[in-house]
């Protein structure tokens, strides 16, 4: 690190080669994870179900998975519906990564944002959708942003690590949700604790039987977030603070302000994910509402290399797995939890990309795990002192 | 005496505190016992965290290790019971051969999962937070997957460890009685937890291993120069911590209940992490914090079952039950933010150690 290392000489590479270098690690990680998933299916069916050895079982399971998610128009719509909250929340987590922040709190931000949207939606259930829907979504965004902003403020003001504070805030959010739905917002004379329905504030269906307006909102968010990160001053500040907060401060930027702002942005996106999910699908908030979107968003952001254009296909992949998991369980008798196993193994292969890149043909591939501009620079072969220790791992 | 108590209770505002004190004092034997029951898995998770972070490895996969411990312990005990039969339980703790086999299997499984984290964090030097996230997702997936397959076959139950029932003569002793009742009227894992806390506290601050562990967590390079094998010590401690966390999981499925549900750890690994921070990375402190959190839960339960009478009861019944659920997390955030004294982690916590080239 002491002497300036000469930049690697740039060889003219073909277009195909360039695309392969970007996609290689994620694609190999996904393929390997599916293979491991197949082994898991066979081994567990032999050991636990005492079934006969059936090499066709994984094919049957994956066939059902693909069939349920991509095999029909309804399946495709369902894939998009499942991908929508993952995309929005995943964009939020990715923005956090770019600023060097590890936001594990998308879960809590999602829940409170959803609650805020449902609250407004239910209050304006009979008002014009032109007023109630935007207002409900904005309230969801604001509540999500404020909730994440707490963690951002604590980080900026006292250095409290955002990983721990966001985990804690997740559980506080869960308690608040349960208290509000069981208490003040409970729909009277309903056997289960649940809020009132959102009525006319429900998002209109734009495609298929349940493809709600949220699909479009999520899709629009991708270029917007890309533009914000790569074409605006604030985006440059976010990326600079993530790459090297000290250098950013010397350059006259305000890392503390950027940290709070980035957390609020991430929380706003997670809150929006909650808002569109509840206004688009559930239409009311039960006290026991449970979701794993907040955690899946982390995987989606990592698989998408913290780049908005990468998060889009990553969210579609996980949306497809969620859409098809039900059919897989019914047709092949393979529990839907397989999706988590595959998810964990994809992540595993992504973080051990150092080892993965020793495979033939992957030598020039870019790192699987890109969280900041510093790690991106390292993956592209540019020496950056800040890249040796990911900012996330500094002290907890 | 009664007149004095009524007098104290009657004081405006301050009287409420006396009423609350009297309410808690009345229920103390029960509260103390419930608190320990609730605190044990949290304390074991916190001890796992202390072991890891004192040697410089951040582990947010404790939740996953506990879940695997709970599942493996339960399923192996159940498989052993259906293969070899239950056997007659020993008079103390209701120990049977299948239960012991299950417990050992749980500890080994926990150590294997911890080994994965150790390999990723120490050798591959990946981001330790992501490695912990992987552990959690993997554990949720594998235990959920197997549980769905196994539940279809309605497995035989292996029973559970039972509490040590103290003779009434002892529990009826004044003051000492309820203390003994709280700590000793427990199953083997709960009692072991109290012992582990004390042993770890002594080892960490009074033994050669403890000094080395702390050195490796604060300044690995300095430790290496005096001849401590940083990598090996970190491996050992992280693997050992896996057994501790798995014990906490096994407590849930083999002592508190005799069954497993998907995701039954329900965030206890994360509360354990919180207890570790509030307890300032010491075993005794972490245990104290776990008890503190558990007392909140226990009082919350007591209030929802039998609220106190009078003014206080009116006030407490207005307090949402979820208040006590959120309390541990809020306390942790406040302490992290430094409002009530900072809690400072070991200096090298979360930083991978790279040995310098030996030429």
C-alpha cells in the first residue's frame, strides 16, 4: 500500500468478455446454489422421508418452481408482485451500502411505513383515490424515513453502530405495530386484531388479477435511484462518504449529514415498499403481520452489487422463487423453505468470491460483493487503500 | 404495620412507587424464578457473543446457531428415543439417554455452524456482518425445511429435562429460601448457565487464556509479537462459543418445552447481543443484563395475569403490554447512544487479522 502500484494495463476486451466479467460471479453463485439446493433435496428426502433415491426429484422441484413463477401469465405477474417490495427495500439497502452503512432495519422500516400507509388509507377510505393514495404512500415513506433516521442520527451523533441499533429498532417497531393494531387502530367488532380496510385507497390493479400500481412505482424507482446516486451532487457525496469518510470530510463534504440523509432515504424506500404491499395486496394490517422482506432485501442488494440496475434482476430472481415456492411444495413435496437455503448459499458464494475466482475462466471476473465505491474500485483492479477494510466491519 | 403501608401507598405519585414495590415484593419468589427461566437463553446467547467479540470476531449469527441447537437437540433426542426407547429417567433432572445424546448432538451442531463463521471471518476474512446474516438465513432455511418434512411423520417425543424440586423446608426459609428456589428450582441447563457465567468471568479476567483472549481482541498484532497464535485462538473461541449458543437453543426445545417450532428462538439471539453490550462485554454483566431484560418480561406477564389493585392497577392497565417487549431494545439503544454511560467494544472487534509475511 505504500508505493503507488502501476495501474493494470488495459487490454482491449470484447463486449462479450466485459459483460461476462460483470455477470460471472453472480451467475456462478446462483448456479452453484441451485446445485447445492438439488443435493439438499435429494439427501434430505433420502434421510428424513426415507424415500427411495430419486435423482429426478430436484428436477421436478425446480420444474415446479419455474412453472409457478414463469410458466403462465398469472405466474409472471405474481413474480413481479413478489419482487416489488424486494426491489424497493433492496434499493434502500443498496443506497445504504454505497454510503458504507449496513441497514439491517429495513424490516422495521417496512412495517412502520406499511402501518402509516394503512392508517391514512383507512382514514380516507371513502375519499378520492387521487388524494388518498399519494397521501397514504407519502406518509409511509415519511414514517419509514424517520424510523431509519433515528439509527442514522445515533450513528452521526454518537457513533452507535447502525447494525446494532437497526436490529434493536426492528423489534421496537414490531412492538409498536402490535400495540397500535391491538389498541388504538383496532377495527371494532372483529374477532382478530386488525385495522380497518383501506377501501378506495387500495392501489388500482394495472395488470393481471393482482398486479397493482406498486409494480410501476418500483420500476420507476430504479432509474431515479441510479440518477440520484450517479448524476447528482448528493449521490456523489453519498458514494464518497462510503468510499472514504475522512477523505470526504477533507473535501468539504458533511459525512454526518450524509449518514442521516442516506439512512432516511433507505428507510423511506423500505417504508414505500411496506406501503405499496399493504395498499396493493393486504388492504388492512393484521396485528400478526409477518414478512421477511426486510431481510431478503439485504440479499437482493448484495446480489445486485448495490447498483440499482443490479438490484432489479436480483429482486426478480427472488420474486420468482417466492412466487414458485408454493407450487414446488405442492407438486414435488419439497418444503418452500428451500428458498432460504438457496438464498443463504448464493450469499455464501458471493462473499467467498476470492476463492470462486480461482475457477477457470473467472480470473478477470469482478468481485461478487460490491458495497461501496472503494470495493468497486478494488474489484476493477484500481488500488484503493480504503478498500482493504470494508467500512462495515469497523468496530461493532 | 398495615396502617404504615396504607399511609405510604396514599402519598401522591411517590405512593405509586411504594405500591409497585409492594406488588413486586409479594410476587418476588415467582418473579425471580420466571426471570431466570426467561433469562437463561438470552444469557447463553450473550455469553456466545462475549466469547466471540472478546477475541475480536463479531457474530450476529447467534440467533441462527441457537435455532440449529434447538432443532438438532430436539430431533436427535426424538430419533434416539424411537430407536433405543426412553429408558428410565434418573431421579435428578429427569435425565435419560436420548436427552443426553440429543444435547451432545446440539452442541456439536452449534460448533460446526460456528466453525463456518470462524472460517469465513478469520480465514477468508469476509465481512463478518454478512457472514452472520448468512448463518441466520441458513439456519432458518435448514431447520424450517427439515421441520416441515419431519412434522409430516409425527415424530416420537423424547420428553424434556425437569427441574430440581427443592424440599419445602429449604424453600420456606426466609429470604435465602426464595433465592435458592429461584436459582435451584431449575433444570440442568439453567443451573449450568449460572455456573458457566461464573467460570467464564473468572477465566476471562484471571487466567492465561483470558488474558490472551482479551489481548487478541484489543490488539492482535501486539499479541502475535509476544507469541500468541491469534488465528488459532480466535478459531477456538468462536467454535466454543457455538456450543454455548447451541446450549441456549437446546434449553428452549429440551428444557423449557419438549417441542420445536420453526423460528422458535424468536429474536433471543439478538436480545443476547443487546445484553452483551449493556453488560459491557463481561460474562457477569451480560448475565445481569439478561436478568434485567427478563424481569421486565416477567413483570409484564405478572401484570397481564393478575394486575395489582387500586390506583397502580389502573395506571398499569393503561400501559400497553408491548411496552415490556420493547423495553430491552430501547434500553440497549439508549446505552449505545451513550446517554447512560458508553459501552465500548474491544478495539479489534470485527477486524480480520492478517498475519504479516514471515520472511
